[in-house]
C-alpha cells in the first residue's frame, strides 16, 4: 500500500491495521509526516510541527504492542491540536501576536484525553485569532487555504485541523465550537464535525467553568471516526463543573440502526435566512436521501426568534472578559473584529443578561416541545459555499447585507444558542466542486442519535470518499 493511500484510510481502519500488526505505528506516523512535508508548505494547516517527539512516541507505541500491553482506543493514530488548546511544552499562540512565544506547562483536557487514548500528536493547527470568525488566518502564521480550491477559505475557526484531515496529514483533529467552528470547516472541507452537547467533552483549564455556549469536540473524515474520537474525549471530570456523567465508551456502540418511520423536520433556511442558491440546491438534494432511509421528512422549523440576541450577548460578554485585559498593552496587535466584539461586551448590563437567560430558558422549552414531534432537525451548516481566501467574511448573501463578521453563519450559531447537539456531514458539491455539508440537530443530549443518522446518511451517499483534487492527482 502506498503511504498516501494509507494516510487516507479511516482512523478506524488504521487502528485495525496497527492492532493486527500489519503496519507499525512508526510506519504510520512516518507516512503522515511525509504527507505534512508534501502538502503543508502550501496548505499551512499545521503551524507548529512536533515531528521528533511524534516519532519517539511512535517507537514507544510499537514497543507496547510487542509486549502485548493494554493500549488506548486511539493507540498510534496521528492527531493534532487546535492552537487554542494548551499543549504542555509546545507553543500555543491562540493565533495572536500577543501570545506568539507562549509555551504552557499543562495540557488542556481534550488534549490530555487524546494522548491518554494513545493518540500521537504531530503538533498544532492554525486558527483565526482567539478563534474569532470562520475564516482561518492570523498575523502570526497567515492564511490556511481550502485543499479543494486554494483560492477559497477552509472556514474556521478549527480550519487548520480540517485542512490537515482533508489532505491526509492526520487522522483525527480536535477543535472548539462556539458559533460553528467545528461544523463550518467540516462543511467547507468535506469532513464530519460534531458540536457535542454542553459538558459532553469537558473543558479545562477554563476561567469560565460554567459557560455553556462554547464546547470542545472532534472532526474526522468519517462519522465512525468522529464516534471513536468522542469515545476518547467524552466522560466526566471533576475539573469541569458541567461535565456529563455518561462514560465515553457509549460512543463505541454500533452506529447502524433503522430509520424507518423516523420523523425529521427539514428546514431549507431556518425561517428565512438568506442561503446561496448552490448551497440551497445541495441541501434540497438531501431530502431524497433521508426519505430513502425510511424517514418521514416534513418541512418545519422551531421558533427560535430570540436565539440571535441570546448568542450575541453571551459571545460579547465572553469576548470582553477575555480580551479587554489585553487591550491596554496589545491593542495594536489584535485584529479589528476581536476588538469590536470585546467592545460590544463593555456596555452589557446584569439585567440584560438576566433577561437573555430567561429567554434562553423559554427557548429550551420550545425546543423540548418541538422535539416531541420530531427526532431530528435538518438544515444547512453554512449559508454560503467556501468564499475567497482574500475576503475576511461575506458582505452579503443574495443581496442581503451582513451586519457583522459572523452574520453569514447564523445557520450554525443560532443552533449553538439552543444547546442541542449538532453534526455536519458531507452532503455534496457545488457546480465548481466546492464541498457543502448538511447539519443534523438532535434532541437534548442525544449525541449518539445524531451520529447514527449522520452515519446512515454517509453510507448512502459516500461523499466523504472524495479527496481534494491536489491529493487525488498524486
């Protein structure tokens, strides 16, 4: 088997080869490092490479297998970490000049768990400054293009991890999702990205331990691989006050199930959001796929009229808390949209947040009632296809002017305000061969359910098998 073919096998298949000793961990890691050498100079996905330590860990992993030692579920698989996660002894910049030389002395909990499961880190992946925005560029490392078209963005903010996956540099990536940062780059790069339920994948260290809008989670090339990563990353931890008690092992259960008679609410635009025609065409084409699975597909959508206000208030509040301390010494080093979002948080009052939280509680109950009628909600991940890498964010969609730098991403961030788990799965391509994902939203805490429907959809369509042209031609 050619090394590049090995790199594009699913993580699940790679793991089977390792455990059966048909390939060595050293061989697998070497193949992926060759892939990094081949594509990363163009794609700029991995911004801090830890090749030497990866090979040393690969040697130790092979020794463990020789001794028939018990090993983790990700044993020997190449992973990489978003440059927002702390990595002990490895530079963590948050995509900001203010932190360009920062080296932490601790791992973030998602990193810790991937390592404990046997994942071997190849380094850090690119992200917009402080994860702000769904376009991956920053003043420290520059831009990360889309491997399906180098003139387009890969999305964000977990864009570097998405591109590393799509080009076969790694097998599993971690990331974070506040307003779509795992779902959007997955959609733009023909991958699977899940926004887990709040507390499903615990976060630590975290100054906002009770914050429920941003969550960590994984991306991969297949739904089965995302489930494998969820098994490694999920489960309780007393360092996170909102972590859920259910063990990660639940995600190792079979994903196959019958969807005969399953009721799905299908929304083309979530109540009138502008959606580019090419994206709308792909989204509409998925209706027949779900019907083919036996689902009853009904045009409907929940009343989420207050979700925009709730999301924007809590996002601004969080950004102000984290960024304002930097403004005095580092204002000139921060990008305009980060400063804008922080300053949006300055005038927020306690009564505003109290009312927003009351509205969010009302929203939760409306969603609870909605999901008594339906098991899933299906809608676009993003309202646009991958856009120019030279454009920070879309200014308009179908003639509708965007009001701020994430306004075009409402189809994702409005779902964040609900608290329901959501997943992006490859759904097709535009006429210019750009990937488009479909978003599946599940009932409260039904992460496993959305993985099951995404898996059934993936098995019917097989869009995930389509590699970027730059890799297919090798």
